[in-house]
């Protein structure tokens, strides 16, 4: 395997879905998953057998455009001036142990700094959160023998996500009458989701030449826990909201799909692909009760990596093309109960900035 692909997949190891917080980013609370790509380094004899990888990935976005379904609510910015503005800065630290040319184990530790600006009684105010997010541990295995599979391979990963991030933080909320009330932070800026989950990853690549190839990544996080017990708001919910379970925060699944192509030019690697960040309406395991803002973002994802020796420095910027806030389970139940169509909204970002560095030692 030539040096380009060794370093390309080295820098990609934690660079998939953050994290990532899709992203389906903003009020659709898809959290950081460690970067933009989960693919591990290609199993080459010069980089296995006891090697370590360290990855530091920084993700930033500002969500401020409201959508109901695929329809943007322009009036929230242009007329009403009451749009919600979420700013999220997440820092993931990743440590990977490569045991041999097929097996590796990775640990991802995220720290998050969130703020949410909203309007009450015509006055804008902010709430904040800062601290440790949900830690994830994943084992990886290359399906095909690297000694004979030179042009392509498939890596599978099975992991556990732990509820280390706080999911019931509180702050003071301004009321229309000018008073402040202590209440739970919005789901979109809580540090964690409150559930212990299981993650499945599939990462693949195929090289047409020593400078040009294709990649594909799939990630799914299943959270069996139904709701985490955190109230959606400090204000008591009405009977209909309680009956449809919209008063308690859900513990949702999340999914990411990436695919694209990469080209090596001297010390630079250029890539271009598409990305689908999704928070599903229904969970794969367990019930899907509680308040969530399901949805997805389809993005174009350009990226560039500069490599030298055992270091790779990268930047990836997913740019949103389609944003869709889908109907949640409480939305559907409310529609059925009242026979009036109900569909909540969510705020989305235009783009996400991912920058980072990967070092092999």
C-alpha cells in the first residue's frame, strides 16, 4: 500500500460522522461522534503491530434557520426576529491502539461548549452548557486479508457509547414578564443523551490508481433507552402533551452515511463526497417515546488533508443541500388525537467546520 493511502486513512480514522454532532446539526440533536470519518488506517505492515494513533478533532457550527419538513420558515428571521441560534463547539480526543494488521481498538472522549440564544417577550437571552460528552469505545476488524486485498477492503466496527455526558443540566430562562425561571436546558445543547448505546460501523475503500480512489462509511448508534426523565421545559406541560409523551426528552438513535472520492497531489489529499446525517423518527431497539426533533441533512462534503511524516492535518466542511425536520412520534400522536396536522420545527446550520490533526506514534 503506497504512502498516500496509509496517511489518508490515518487522518480519516476519527473523521466521520461528528460528534459529531449532523451534521444534521442544530436543534436536531445529533451529537459529535469523533470527527468526520470512522475509517481506520489501512492495515499495512509499517503501521501495525502495536502502533498508536492520536486524533484531535474540533467541530463548530451555528444553527439558525428554522425548517418544518423541508420548508424553511423565513419569517422567523426576516419578520418575527425570534429564531433560535445554537452555537456548538466540540473537541474530540481519540486514542487508537492497532494490535495487528486487522484488529484495533479506539476510545473517543468529547468535550462540548454549547450556547442557545432565544427570545422571550421580545428580549433575546442565552443558556449555556460545557463539559464532558458521551464517551465511546469501539473495536475494529478488517474483513479481508490485507496481504492479498491491496486495492480495497472493508472494515467493521462494534462499539459501546456510555452516558457520561450530563443530560439534565439547567440554566435560567427569561420569561415574558421579565422574571427568570430555572429549568432544564434544551435537548439540543445537553452534553449527553442519557442512554447507553451500541454502535455499528462499516467502512470501505477501493483504489482505482495509487492516487485516486473511493471511500464509503456507515455508522448507526442504537440507544435502547426510551426516555431519560428530563422534562422538556420548566413550564408544566398540558394534558395532551403528557398523553403524547412530548413532555419528557427522548433518547434517540442516530445514523450517518458518507461516500465520495479522494485524489492525492504531492503532500495534499483532496476529497469530495456526500454526507447524510440523520436522527430517526423511530429507534431500532426499544420504544420511541418522548420529545425529539428527528430529521436529516444531506450535505456536500469537500475536504483537504496535508500530510508529513507521521502527522496529518485536515479540514472538512459539510455544506447543507437538503434539510428536513420530520414528524416526531409525539407530533404523529397529536395529529391522530386532534385530527389537526402537527409538525414541529427545528433550527439547522448552513455548514459545519471540522478541523483536526492525527499523529501516529
